[in-house]
C-alpha cells in the first residue's frame, strides 16, 4: 500500500500556504512540506550558466 498523506495534514499546509506571504519562512516551510507529501511538484533544476551567475554581479562596476 502506498503511504498517502493525511487529508487534514494537506489541508492544514494548504491553509498556511494560502494565508502567508510568498517571501515568508512560513510559506516556504508549508510549500516544502507539500512537496515532500507529493502534493506539489518539486522545483525544476536550474541550469547554472554564465547568464545565471551574471545576475548576481554588481552593476556599473560597483
């Protein structure tokens, strides 16, 4: 038998997710729990190209 997450646990985490700011720790924790429960898909892998790293460099040589 496949181990399914409890309905109440999923509902609780979804409630936290919907009531939290996207940039909050509370949102991140609830989202991670839902990913672990296989309710949400995992984030895609980021291709680490030069273009990716350029985003973190300071502008105007500062």
